[in-house]
């Protein structure tokens, strides 16, 4: 998800779960070391070509994230980021669990979503399902829309 999942590191930080945070950061470091050992230029290649790759991906017509859609029109994507921040602040103020706020925000601000991206939202959809009939309708709508996708990266 192009690094937006790193937002989830804020959860153990907020909860002062230092051991969990150290394990998460340590695992990221180990995986990066393994990637560099297998392909020595991988980090430099990503940093050099990563921005251009993201820009190219955002211009494809099979990207339906809010940021990708806004980049196609006159509305600046920064407005979406502000909307996500405001919605997250409102949810936090209303007493929603910070884990779910962060999980939603990491999905909401992802600039690129491929066919496997909805998998990251399954726990969030389960939590949403448990909150009532209206939310269950939203989950069914999301599931139906995902199943009906007919792009090259379809889940069908």
C-alpha cells in the first residue's frame, strides 16, 4: 500500500506498547536487510523510481482510490487528506477505538490500490458489521461493489 500501512505503528506508540513497537520496527528492518541482500540496489531503485512509478500508477484509469480520482479532476488531493484528518479527529473525539481509526485512515489515504488492497480492509469491515444494521448495509454495499469490479485487476 505504498507505505501508508506504517500509520499503524502509531497504535502501539499511543498505547505505549514498546515491545510491540520494537518488534514491528525490527521486523521492518530485518525484511529490508533481506531485500537488500537479495537485490542490493532495491532501496536505491525504489527511491529513484518510486515517485515516478506512483505518478504513473495514479494516472492509470484502473485506480479508484480517492486520491487517484481527485488527481483526474480540478479538486486538489490535499482536500481528501484534510477530510481524512477531520473524520479521524471526529471519530477519536466520539470515543471510537484508535486502532480502527488508524486502520481506516491508512486505507483512506492510500494513493494506489491493487486487486489485493481490499484484503487490508477485512478486519475493518468485520468491526463495522458489528455496529448495527446500517453498517451491515454499508458492508454489503462495499462487498457487492468489490465483487462487481470488472477492471483488469478485478477480484472476480
